[in-house]
C-alpha cells in the first residue's frame, strides 16, 4: 500500500494499493478531492494529469510509480509505503 500526501486539509492525498512491479497497477483505496490515481499503465509527462490535481500512476515497463503535481503550486510530497500483507 502506498500513501502519498501533500496538503490533506485541501484534499491533496491518495491512498492506493500498488501491485507488483511486473503488472504495476494501482487500485484506489481513498483519495481526496484533489488527489487522482489513474489506473492506466504508463508514465506521466508533466501535463498528463488533471489540471489542479496531484496524480499518481504506475508504469509496468519500469516498475516505477509516478507522481505529478498539477495543483498550481510548489508542494512537499510525502510518500509512505505500508505492508498490506497479512501477518
């Protein structure tokens, strides 16, 4: 599980389940009004996501997670990885 947040009070957060790098897909668990997780595969190019949103996407070719800030200002982005597997 991955948690990405900037300004929670303004709705800029995403909580998503990230699969293995081989399939590199995202499943939204929760997101704020200004947090967007795209379930399509691929990279983000700087203007790919919705204007005004923080966008997260997984890329199966590289196994990387992309975060795109289109919120309209500079943001400190905090990323937390959590083990979602049962004990």
